[in-house]
């Protein structure tokens, strides 16, 4: 195939894996990104040219241009491509074109979709399949966030930018539901409807998987004769915790004992969703259970990155109150000692609406430090700062204070903890790794 595709914003998590998928399908791939980040190395290792500048000249020899949701539609490269009659696709449109041409398993949800997508891909790999897997985090055993494979495809289906509404999976799973991305949907009711529509988009004869507590999301999918599987306590697929050791949970499912090498009840919920999804292509429960015993995990999901003084340092992507609470519940399994958190709120809009719940979730820790808000794609909102989270956490009984990045080392030296979790979806992970590397 000689089709040439150029991706604007190629180093973003969703865009880099898309670029690798295009290459796997025989396209000639290039891209540009002014903030390359950690995904640049994976792209270069794959032989993909990446420019750190934007220029209309990039699309001179291009047949297709794909841009991320963070790129404005009047970007000079996009305008030049349209003027030349070159096809221009949003990332969500490009993903749908690739994914819908495959035997697609899709995983959506407010929380847990990255880990569940990776678990599903791992099960399929370990049980003799050769899946293509596109996931929103790094799986080190795969060398990044993309596993090239056959037309059996497992995709993380993001609700942001309504991406998941373009997919037509053979089987679809929802890990959880929470109020998120109202900047896209406007109201909680509209968000709920969107998740229901995602399930309805499953192909005729297909299967939808939902937590029993959110079974109403599958109501219309069931009415149009999609198979419905429920997960969680009292659901048809349930991993019952038997014993929790540090970094491992023993559980029972359908009379089969298994060991999951990850802490936290939320990871048992992720596992049962992955087991259910793998069953739709013929994988038996016991095969899935055995496969998950070697699951290597996903980066930034309670990832141990080193030590700071006598404390073990973990990095976690949690940025929604439910995720913070679940992550800290998992950390509590690892130690009876003190737990500290360095948290970076993500987005002004999210902080404005969820600061009270964020603060309450942080109170699971013995102490917390809150960094300034990571704005990502947003501009500041009047009166919205990290102090809202700090105040809420103090009200919930936590020893919590505001912290600037430059103060981290000095303030951490004044604290005691067996485990320190650096938590958030922005730059907080880089701060953690810099501190750990400096100590080493």
C-alpha cells in the first residue's frame, strides 16, 4: 500500500497508537508534534518520522491527514490539506475507519477502561489469539500502547469528543459510569444516553457487558436483541475476593480460584469485565483466569517507580474522585504504614465541579499535598484553584496543604510515609520520576 497518512499531534497517547496501527496496516506514516513527550521514542523506533514543528509543507506528499481533538480545525496544515482536496479526518473518525473494518471488541467506561482493555488483550494473546490492541497506557511487555496483530482487535473506546459513538463493535463493555466530560455532553442525562447509544451500536447478534449496578445503560441494547452480560456482585460474572496479599489478590469466579497480580477491588472489577469480553470470542473462564496470573499491568496504574528516602514511590493516573478513592483503597492493601499523596488536579472545569469529592477521596491518605491545576486544553476559571481541593480535604479530616512543584523536595523531607503516591493525569508523573532519579 502506498497511501501516505500524516498525523497532527502524533505523540498524544491516542494519536501515537493510531499512527502505529496505520503503519501495521501498510500505510506510510509521518507526523508532527510541538510537545513530543514520551511516545516519541516508540514512534521513532517504529521508523515513523516525527517533526517537532508544524508546517503546511508536511502535507505536500500526503493522501490523508488526521488531527487530534486538541488541534483547532483552522490549523494551517488542515487548511492546506482541505485546499488541496486531501481527505482530513478527526482522530475519532480515523479510529472508526480502522476499527470498524476489524472484528472489534471495545471497552468504554469512566474508570478502568485502560486496564480492562490491556487485560482483554493479554488474555487473548496468552490463549493463542494474535490480537491487535490499542490501549491508553503503556504496557511494557508490548513496548508501548499498541500491540500489532490480526483483525481481532481490542480498542479502548473513549467517550471524550464522542469518539466511542462512531464504533461498531461485535462486543462492547462498559467498566463503570460516572459524571465526566460534561464539556462535551452538557448534562449527566445526555452522557448517560451516549453510553446507551454506544452499546446499541454493537453489531446484530453481538454482546454488551455492563456492571449490574449500571444495567440500565444496556436496556435498549437488550431490546434490540443484543446479548447482555452483567458484572460485579450479584452479576452473572463476578470475581469474589478470597484473600488480599500485597500486590496480589486471590479470588474465585465460577468455582475457579485465581490470582491477580494487582492490588485493589477495582482491579477485580476490571478483571471480570475482561474475562466476560474474552468469552465472547470463545475463551473459557479458566483460560482467562490463568492468563491473568501473568498480567504485567499498565504504566501509571499504581506503578512502582522507585523510592524517596525510606518511602516506596508509586505513580497513578487517577484524577477523578472515584479513581482516587479506588487507587487509595488498593494502596491500603500494600502497607499498614502511613500513606502520603501528591495530587495534581486535572482541568479547571473538573476541579470546579468535583473539588469537594476530590478532597474527600484524598482523606483516605494520612497526608496529602495538592499541586496547581494542570490546565490541559482549558483556560483558567475565576475563583477555581487547587485550594478548593485542599480546603475540602481538610474538612474531611486530612492533613493537606497546597504545594508548588519547586517546593516538593523540601516538603516531602518533612513528611513520613511508607508509600507516597504521585497521582493525576498531568505532569505530576514527571515530578515523581525526577525526584526518584535524583535520589538514585
